[in-house]
C-alpha cells in the first residue's frame, strides 16, 4: 500500500499553513455568495410571500443565464490581466464587495405583487450573478496557482472545504433564525440575517486578498488569448469534459429537488409545521458538519493512497447509500430520521467535491503542456459556464416538477397525492443522477503517475527556457 511518505512535497511547493487558512476563509465568501439565496429563496418568496413557484424558478434561472455569459468573460479577463497586484486579486476584491452590498437588498422588494417581486429578483440576482463570476472565477484560479504538487493542491482546497463546513453549520440555522419572534416574521428576519452574513463574507474576502500571494512569473510571459479561442481550447480537453459530465449530472440530479424538497420536508415529513422543519434542518445541518469535516480528511487519505479518481468514486458511493435510504428516512412517523440520510450524504459529497477541484488543477497542467499557457481562470470559468447551463435546466425543471405532481394553487398546501408524487421524484432523480456520475468519473484518465510525469515535463521545459539565453551568450 502506498503511504503519504512515499509522496513527499518539495519545499518549493509547500504552501504555508497561514496561506492555506487565509485562502480557505475566502471559501466563506464563496459559500454564502452562492448558497444563501438558493437556500432561502423558496422559503421566503414562494412560501412566505406566496410568489408563484414557477416565477421563483424563472427568476432564479435568469441570473444563471447572466452567469453563463460572465463566467467565461471573467476567466478570459482574469487570465489576460497584467496588474501590479496580479491577475486574480483585483477581481476577487471587486466582485466580492458588490456581492456583500447586494445580499441584504435582495430580500427587500418594493412591490409585493407577483410581477413586482419577479422583476426585483431578476434584476438584483442578475447583477449579483455577474459579481459572483468576477469573484469566484479568479478565486478558484488563485487556489490552483498556490501549488503545482499533486497532493498539496488537494490540501489547499481541503482548507477551503474545512472553512465552508463552518458556513454549512451557520446556514443550517438560518431559516430557524429568520423565524425568531424578535423579527416579527421570516421576511424581516432574512434581511437582518443576510446583513450579518455580508459582514462574514467581507471578512473572508479580505483575508484571501491580503494574505495570499499568487505566482505571476509564467503569466507575465505568456501571450494573451481571446475569449472564443480560449473556450475552444478548453472544451477540446477530454479529461475536463469527462469530469464536467460527472459534475453536471450531479448538479442537475440533486439540484432539481430543491423546490419539491422544501414542500416535502415542510408539508409531508413535518406535516405543515415550519417551526419543526426549521429545527430539524438546524439539527441536521449541525450534525452534518461533523460528517463533512470527516469527509475531507477521508478524501485526502484516499487520494494520497489510491488517487483522486478513486477518492471521487468512493465519495459518490457513500452519498448514493444515503440517498438510497431516503425511502426509509423521509417519513412523517419519524421526521428526525431524515437526518440519517443527510449525515451519510454529507460524508460522501464533500469528499467527491474536493477531488473534483483538485482534478481540475491537474488538468490545467496538462493544458499547459499542450498549449504552453497557464489558463486556470478559463478552466474555472468554463466549469462555471457549464454549471450555469445545468442550473438553468435545474431551476426550470424544479419549477415544473410541482406542476408535474399536480400542484398548481400555491395558496393551498399540497395534498397527500401531490406530496407522494413529489417524494418519489425527489428520491428517484437523485439516485439515477449519482449512479450516472459514478460511471462517468470512472473513465477519468489522469492518474498520479500521469500527472507527475506532466509536471516533470513542464519543469524541464521551464529550466530549458531559463537557461536558454545564458547558453546562447556563452
């Protein structure tokens, strides 16, 4: 069996612990930027404000269209940028600050009509999505740049995961906090809570910008590449396409359950009690923190011993077990039992997600060998672009699924037959998606040996380039 000592990290590629933590703190900004709106839009707009679920889904899909455009633009601009502060950090700071300012405003529609709320959501979330692109694409690229070592890359991204688990801990209680009597109702509550979250996002943003140093030597020499040729090069990379196929299948399969999942959790499992649903979500989220923390060292151990592909497959298999238990845990007779599935899923998905990020970093090395350029930003951006397309499909599908179950009148809760249909869809779609993702990721071709061989070729190319002028002068 391979041991960690068999793969020592060269001193030049070791990332100081303080840098790993500082980069990880930016994960809080990333986590809340992406997840708070997605988590609270249905409880606030569809349930509290009685907005049509289809309009909520469409409003949430519109910024995905914006993001699908701005992600590649952000990647190309970031890769081609030449500033005294580097290629990444100016955009991380600018995009992050816009998100910090906009987050509390999203929950303050000036008009309470269906059309008014829809327009407000669509406009603000469109701007919010563009800001997120210019934050998250350079932020992801910065993480890839901190080390070129096969295992150290995973450790850097693991710290982002550790910090984001803390975000999960807080997010689990957000809905419960919004329902606190001091606010009067959840609509007022979410405004105050999102203001506090904005301050947390700001702290993580500043930690990353001021404590992480990117490597700029290679980028200063390489030619700039326009957006469309950069996209074409990226989309011609077979390992990247295999990896993205798995990621997108998971995103669609687990994402489309969001709307029907809220209805099932509140009206089926908790028999219409928002308070019970919020408490179960809070306790479940708290317990999943521990399994999510365990998932990251588990993924690191498997990756170090058996490679990243095996780490991803094992993580997805664990998640599949948790999903397969839903017929027995998603029951009104024991509403707290759903936490069992959540805990198991939270042990598998973060491990797989950690592998996906680190695998993408390895792909950028193979791309440099093929093209002669470092294009981390475009790989992050193209993944984001494809993710946004999947999100558009997911949101439209999630808005349609309640209607497929026969639920049309949002002034009344779903009846028993409608909830039974939603529950079946909730379970079946996720099982099929995760199983299909496992089949795709099994075909991922970049092993440890292949990655380290690519790295040796790149290092040799760099040495030849640096010694070339000296040799010519002699």
